[in-house]
C-alpha cells in the first residue's frame, strides 16, 4: 500500500513548488514555508481594479524589470497576497530587500511555459480537497482525489518521474523530478498533453492497443526522434471494471524489477479509485455550483444566500449567456458535448480575468455571473471585450454566441440581467432579421444595450404571431397585387423606405432605372392606397414590414412563422455536467 506523500500542506506554497517546480516554477526569493494556506490564483491587470483572493498566488503577466516588480510586490502586500509569479530573467539582487520587506515570495515562470498552463495547473492543485470538507477521506494514505500526491508516491516507488494521463493523453497530474526525464516528457508537461508527434508514433506501433488490452505494465522502447534522446517508458492502463480511465507512464533509466512491476500494478488500481473519486466529486461540485447560479439568477429570496456561497455577495454583477447557433440535423449528443466543452472553457477564461466569476450550464445555455467594478457603461463594454476575446480563442467551430445582460447592482436585479442576456442572445441567434442592418449576421457577441431595438422588434413580432395577426391595410393590398401580377411593389416600398425617399439610391439597390422606380412608387401609393407623404403612414408600413417578416426583400409575407424558430437557445434548471 502506498504511504508516501508530500509532507507539506496540500494548499501551501511549498507543496505547489514540490509539484510544479522546476517544470513550471522556480523560487527566486522568499520563504515558501512562511506562507499560510493559499487562497487562490489572481491575475494582475494594471488597467483594472484588482480583487484577489486572500493569500493569493498572483500571476504578473507582462510585468518586467526590477522597478516594476518591486512596485507590484509592495502593492500586493496590502492585498494580502502570498506570492508573485513573473517571467524571467529577474534581477534578484535588486529585489532581495523588497522580498524581505513585503514577505511575498517571488517565483519565475519557466521559459517555454504559458501563463494559461500555469493558471490551470495552480487552480487544479489548489482546488484539490475542496469537495468533502473536514474529515476528508484518504485512499492508500493519499488524500482522496489528490492525483499529484499520488504521482509523487508512485515516482518514489518506481524511482522514476511519473505522469497520470487520461484516454486522450492529457496530463492530469505529474510527479516531481521531471527534469530527470527527456525532451518529450518536458514538452508533454509544458503543453499539459502528449505532443501529437509522439502520440502518433505510439499509435503507429500499436502501443495504445497493447496498453488497453493488458492489465500488466507495457514496456515501450525509446522512439526514434532524430537528434532527440528519449528514455524507455513503462505504462499501465487505469481501469474501473471494463472502463478505461487513463494510464500511468514512467520514464525509466533502468528497467523495472519484478517487485516494482508488482508495485506499478497495485498503484494503477489505486489511481483508478482516486480518479473515480475525483470525477464523482467534480460532478457533485458542478451540480452544486449550477444550483447556486440558478438560484442567484432567479433573483428571489434565496439569491443573497446563493451569491454568498459563490463568493459574489455585495458587488455589482452582470450576466453573460453563452449559446450555440441554431443546430441543423446534426448529432444532438455532439451538440450537447460541445455546449459542455464551451461552458468549461468559458469558466476557465472568465476566472483568468476575474477569479470570482461563476459559470453553470442551465438547459441549453451557459450562464456566467461576472463581477464588475461598478454599474457604469464601461462595465458592459469590458464584458463585451472579454466575451469577444473568448470567442476569438475558441474559434467558430462550435458557432458560439454570447449575449451580455445589464449590470445588476443588487441581487434583486440579477433576474433582469439574465432576461436581458437571453434577449441579446436571441437577437444573435436569429441572425439578420427584423431591425438588423447589413452584416449583423456575422456578429457573435452583443450587449443588450447594443441590440435593444432588435430585441423589441422580435418581441413585438412574437405578440403579432401569438395574436394570429394577419397583413392588413396597404401592405395586404400590395402583397395581394404582387402575387396576382408578379409585380415588385413590396420590394419597391421597402427600398424606398430604406433610402429615406432617395429615388436614386433606392433604384440602385434594386437594380432598376430611376424612372422605372418612380413609376413603381406611384403604383405603390395607388394600389396600396397609402399616403407616402404622411410620416405616420410611412412608420406603420416600415414597422409592419419588419414585424411580419417581409424585411428580407423577398416580397412574401411570413406571418405564421414562429419567431426565432429553428434553434433559439432554451434555458432552464441545471443539467448534470
């Protein structure tokens, strides 16, 4: 039975350095043992008001030079931060006195590693043990679900650096001593997954087939990688009954003895228990978070308590609604998986920008509670920029769209913010439609303040459909005439209204001679019995064109069409994630 584990507190800075250094982090200055239990991860933004968790590890992205680092360390003292991470190289001699003065540990991010990787791995480490609370169980002498501690324990048994991977070769956890391994292992740790070229070599040699068919360690000779020197590997599948959960990999300088092979087999069984426990805990935590977000969004009596448990009480918030473009006849299971993937990606993105954000998938829409410094217009603009950055990073593969609600200065206003986010998302989902200008179909993120008129028109069209309203008055007469005579009077009226009565511009938009257009607009007035000099008549005609679905230029009414039919996002109570 495995008993070895780190002697440092699970959420202490020393433990972080044990698990991530020197693969990702190097301690430059300060005493990691002096720091109390870490409270979370913060990202420094010089252009925004900072809100860090207590005893945070702050990522100084873009902070360079001894003077700038010293200034930030002094500022972080008042915020109660425990450590600052910067990109090297760093003049440590110029910062020794500042480190002593502030008590903040200074760390350097390893060359080649990304800030996103570091933020994700720190949050993984610091979240271990959150589920279960006091009296947390252990499995094999290792805290339940603590895969990093387990990787270190296996590394001690086998005397080799270890990685624990899922079925897609993503690195779930790794042991210390990775600097003793080879370039392929270092590349895997930095990328948090096995690079594709190494994975392809394993597939070509049937390594995965052999690994997943056997319950014994599989010995893999070093691949031929040009000038790179690689070590042999030993790997074993991690199973829960018939389900393959992942695998454990050891980079070996010496072959495993028979005793170590047996220890490797026993360790794989223990890894399976930890992975199952971790998965169950993550599922329970996701469901709890989704319930809290749903309760907060309802804005009722329970909203204050839910926000308190989410750490979002007593500050302005706004709601973001993430949905997908209306699906066609595709695989609904694939669409569901894509929604869950995007919801998870949004959670990572927002917490990197604002650590106290909360995201949950409710029905077909992922809602985010995004803290803002105040209820000014700039708060909405910043939220739009944050959402646009997210969509740019995720690409257009999933057809994601984000609607931004209004700022809620108090919990009671969250329900309205959620409604407004849904309204903005609906406008985006419907594409170019009533009230939308040219090119609006390419828009993927919008605040309700930017699409308020479009949302109102859609809601007015809903009312017309619900009342079974039919075309009447001038438009009914023009539409009937067009059908009987294959004329273009509705198109002519639309072009004339769009051009504010400019015959030259209107005629060019429908590709007819201005004189022909003048004749047609006279026929519009005669057949439709409409006074085009009357502002009220013009407004009524334009509004009816838009509401009844005639604004697409086709000249055919669509009064019976269901507003937003064919894929508007639905929202509801939480779904299991």
